C-alpha cells in the first residue's frame, strides 16, 4: 500500500480485482467470523460483499462492474479467475480510507477465507481521444 500512498497520480482511481475462490472457505485466521456450517469460498465472498457495500459508498466509491471470469484468451493458461470487479473511488485517499476503516477491518476475514488467490490493480481513468 505504500506505493499507492506515494503515487503522484491524483483524481479518480478504479481498482481492478481478479479473484479465485477456494472450494471451501477457510476461516482459520478469523474463526469468530466462521458460520456454523462449512461454506464455499464464493459464499464467503458474498458475505464480504454484503457487508462492505455501504462502507465503499460511505467513502464515495461504487462497484461499476462485476463479472464471472474463466480462462484467458491471451495470458498464462494456469491463471484463471472466477470473478472480476471494478470499483471506482474518487481518489486514492478515499480507497485508503476504505481499507483502513474499522468496520471494513472487522469483516475482511470473509474475503481472506473466500480467496485462494487474487490481484488488485489500481488504474487511472483516461479519456478516449
């Protein structure tokens, strides 16, 4: 996150999330969040999304795209992603405020339990000319 803090880019930022789910959610690091019965990684991620939507909005952000993934047409064969999201924030500072929010930190364990792998890429929107 230090690179994001140090970035000279200003203005809106869109975060590209590439997500691969675990077959079964792993709550070993946050047992207090674990549901009574085992659930899939995808179900754990739905819990994460349900609890973070209002926090994203409070920081001025919005989910602008959510789509199921699969195999790349161009890219490493071993990289397959179950879900891709684009989340827009008014600034890098707004995104950092989101991830540092205490309410967010309290539910982050659902994301950790859900994911076998992920990528997060901050992108600066550009106008098409």
